């Protein structure tokens, strides 16, 4: 999608995957559900990367204050364990630039470090997008989407802007809905999960 406003694309993708995973579990397709679960795990890192890049840019290029530095440190801390598993050197670069009390922050260094891990993380430049400036109708200088190797020779690219979606809020809504559904079924005397007791002598022939 080329939309730069509204609900984040990753939110749409997540809810599609939630629905797919639910269907796979209902029909007993456990192998398919595991694949879907793995994909959900991959794309849930997208908002964390986007958030880190956003605040790296603000601190480096827009003279961000301690507030921006702190918010960037929080986003980075959330994703760094996964980055380290993929590329320890990239994780160190991101940490050095985004940690609380960092002597300096280089947006370009942070972005390059992240890009070195995209293949291992299972995400793409198109999915991460760029940092969009509404006032000019363009990407911030030097913050346009990178090019994926498989699409670097094409004339167009996905221009999804960085919109840190309400992913965790969405997950919370799904979880609460599931709990309420199960509770309602229990009240109706039709619990989702039932324990079947097998009496002695039954079904043993």
C-alpha cells in the first residue's frame, strides 16, 4: 500500500494472520498454524524497528531532546535481543547509538545496522518503510525507504511510511475478546474446553 495515513499496514497484516491462524487451529492444521505463528513473530518486530529509526532521526537530525533520546532507547531495548541473535555487531552499533547517555547518535549508522539484519528477521525494506514528513509531502531528507535486493532494479517501491501502529493495543483487544468469549460460553453452560471423564468399563472393548 502507498497510504501514508490511517491504520498501520502491519496492523492489517497481523489481524489477517490472526484470522488465518485461528482457522488453521480449528481445522487441525497445526503445521500451518506454526508457520503463521512464526510470521506473526517476525512482523511484530516491524513497529519496534520503525520506532527506533524514528527517534534516531529525531535525535540526530532534528536536535531531539532527552525525551526523544529516552523513547528511542526504549524502542531499541525492545528489539535488541532479536537483532543480537541475528547479528551481534549490528546490535552493538544500535546499542552504542541509542542507549541512555549515548555520547552521539548517528541515524545512518543505526539504519545500516538494522538493514544488515532484515533478511535474518524475515522483514523487508518495503515493510519498514521511510520517515514521512506531512508538511512537505515527502520523506525526511535521507530517510526514504531502502531498496530490497530483489526489487532494487524495479521502477517503483512500496512507500509505506513509518507509522508505529497500535500493535500491542490490537493484541490486547484480541486477548480480551477471547477471554470474554470463553467466559460467555461458560455462563451458557457450553465451555470452550471440556474435560471428558471416562468411567471404568466404558470404551475399553
